[in-house]
C-alpha cells in the first residue's frame, strides 16, 4: 500500500523559514504529479504547489510565489516544500498529495504555525 508521510512542520516567527518533506513508500507507479495543499482553521483546503515527477516543472499558488519552492529528490522518493518569509496567514496543516491522473494518495498532514 502506498504511504505518504509529511514532516518538518513546527512553530516559527514571521519572516522565518521551514522545509517540509513528503516521503513516499510503496508502489508509486511513476506518478505524473505530486503536490502540496494546506488547510487553515475554519478555511477550505487550498492548493499550494505542484511538481511534475518526470521533468520537475512546477506551479505555485499566487499567494506563495516568490516565497515557497517545491522540489523533488528521485533517489529518496521525497518531495520538499521550502517555505521562506513565512507570514501568519501561512498557518495551516500542510498535506502532501500524489497520483497518476488525480491526487488519489494523501498524507496525514503536518502543522505549520507562524506567529506575528
């Protein structure tokens, strides 16, 4: 069974940085994309970033462009989300997702809290 495990969350002050990791185990079947989503308290889940596994091309949400970077490490079967210049509004549970044609697999989430 495929498993996605997020790590790297924590509490930081505004302007700080964190790097989230999503480690994948099990049969991946060479997924087309992997992505990060987030959900803040009382808010709907929103898209953050996606990366194509084949060539590494990325798409970022407007709210995080210039601050966040998504990347991959093929050898480690891991996707990263580098988060710089964090703002209080970035506070949320961050989820890793993956799939071939849809996001069929999800991690349990990791909490990111940014204080002002």
